[in-house]
């Protein structure tokens, strides 16, 4: 077995241990990452930019870091090509309008990546402006699921999830504004945790990204990689508008702590008008049985809040933010806003956003806030809420076509697909998608857990126990870098 095969099945912690033991060098790890990308990305289209020159610069800069003090020293990672800027590297956001857009500074998370010693080797695909629950942009073409060609990897962090699932890198940056970490993690059989609001920094580009809906983190192969990456990146940056509750101890230490006997509410009732398929229900119920065998109390209970009202408010907010981003980029790039530069659904969303009066947007925020308070009261009785991550397994490409569908069909399908996930963005609660099993068609199905505000600790503790009982990393998709 060559090192590429070993590399492709290691998580970041294991790879970093090999580097510290001098079994491999950071340069060899980076070379393995590019070799893994070469092996599988032609079939997947997850990586839309290779960054060999930048990787060389980062490798040279490792000499200034202490390997013992940087737990992921020399580990290759990928960046989703939207919110995070690597100085001097274009950030196109899967948009023809933004092609070539470049900042001359690192964003705060990128700066923390450098301090952590991880090596950014490229950028991953996403839907245009991150505004879809699948990754099929006109600008870059669709990303294919490593479990089945022609099927969605979810969105908006779909390229990141496909790259991790296929063994290109153990960790890839992702973000989550309505489910954009959890949806792709569920779709590819990876682990995805959305941190609490303001747990990780959004600056200096954004003061309040999507009105506080978006959280920045990663998609990983293992729970411990997610915990360690959160340790390396959490904490407010200068000018942050709000703060998450401080952690009691490093997140990585939570993995060894027993979660105790948890009272978990199980809901298979979607908060919006969408059908949960029978295979997704079966996977979720098997997870509930596993939790009961672990000693937890699982009780069927449905949170009382108006999910349809939340979805309608989110549609308005999404349209408004699309309009603001597109109009700003048009001025910066000097390009027109039309079908030659913007997908049809996004263009229509922006038009609706411009036509929506400011009082209507403020009212939408107010409605979301009211429903968020109703939802959070549910956690006075339960430690966690457990649901399917998505109501159905990954769909064939085209179902969420943001270029061809009329606006209302497009928005309704997106909000339906993310019906279980978007409430945690509105409330700011931490939530995770854990691999639960497979659909009747052999595609991954995730199970979601939402915790009380600020309580990532319980999520990490439980996820570590689930990973021990049902280790998902042993299941490799047909398209995987270890297969040669």
C-alpha cells in the first residue's frame, strides 16, 4: 500500500501524529493530497482550484511554527470558495459575476488556519452564492456524489463534503446558513457540526453574516477532527457583534467525557410541508434504538413552533441578501447583472429582494425571533432534539436547479429539503449531522441532533460514543482515493 492509500483513510489527528513521529513530512502529506485529488476529482468535480504555489509558501512558513504546539502541523485542508479569503487568491463564490474577485488579506479563520499549521491546498465547489441545498453551479458544473454518480452532494458546502468523503483531505472548511454543513455531511456520510452562533469568527469581511444565520466550521471524517478544528478556530475576532458562551475546557477533551444519561426528543414530523421517506425514517429509528441501548431515554416529541413561518421569513431574507451581494459585486467587478452572469433562480431571488420593503424584512426577522424563542423553550424538558438531517436521501442532479426552475418552486424545494435544519440557524443553537446509515438506493443518510444554546459539549460527547458504537469511517464510497 502506498502512502496515498494510507493518507486517504487517515483522519487529521492520525496524519498529524505521523508527521510528529517523522514517519512522513508535511511536504509528503501535501503531495499525497494532490495525488488524491488527481485520482478522484476528475470523477467528482469537488475541487475547483488547486493551490500548489500557495501550498509551497505555507510549507516554507512552517519553519516558524513549533510542531509540538500546533496539533495539526502540516495537515492538508481545502477551503470552500466563498466567505474565507486567502490573501491574493480569487474567491469567485461559484459566480460568473464574481470571477477573479480577489482580496489582498486573509480573513480571520484563514489567519487561524496558518497559526494552526494546516496547509490549504485548494478550493472547493459550491452553489452560486451558497444559496442552494445542492452543488450544481453553472459557473463550475455539478459536483457528483462519491457514492453514486449523478447524485447531489448537498449544499452549500457540497464540494468540501465530497472531498472529505472521497479521501482527498481529512478536513475541509465549510459554513452553515440554513443547513449548509449538515446537509452535505448527511449526503456524503461525513460528520458535520454547526457551532453556536458567534462561536467562530466571521470577520473582517462580515459583521453579521446573513443576519447571524451563518456559522463557520468544517466537515470532517472523524468527530475528534471536528472538535480539534473548533479548538483551533473558536473565539471572537475584533469587532464581533456578539459572543458565544465560553467553553468549559477544550472541545477535544469533551470526547473522553461521558455524556451521562440524556433525555432525547425524537421527531420525525417535518416542520414544513415535505415528506420524510421510509428509508430515512428507518435509519433515524435505528439510531434511536442504538441510543436506547446506550442507556439514553428517547421520547417521541415534536417542538411547538411555526416552521412554515420561519421558512417564509428565511425566503425573504435569502432574496434580500442575494440582491445585496449581487449588486455589490456588479459595482466592484464592473459587470452587468443578467443571465450571462447570474443563474436564473438567483437573479429572480435578487429581483424579489430589491422589491421587498425594508419594513417587511424587519418583520420577517421579528417573526423568526419569536419562533426561535418558542423553539428554545422545548429544551427546558430535553437535552437534545433528534431528527433526520434531511427528509430524503440525496437526489439526482436537477431537482434543485437554481438556473432552470421558477423562483417559488426553487425556494420551496430548498426550504423543504432543509426543513429540519434551518431552525438551528435561526436560534443560533449548535447542531450536528452524524452518519446514520444508507438509503434503499445505497446513498448516505444522516441523523441530526440539536443541543441547547451554547452546548456543543453534549454534541461532541454523544457523537464520540456513536462513532465508537457504529464507526462510519470504515464505509468507503466507490469513488475514493484509497482505491487507486
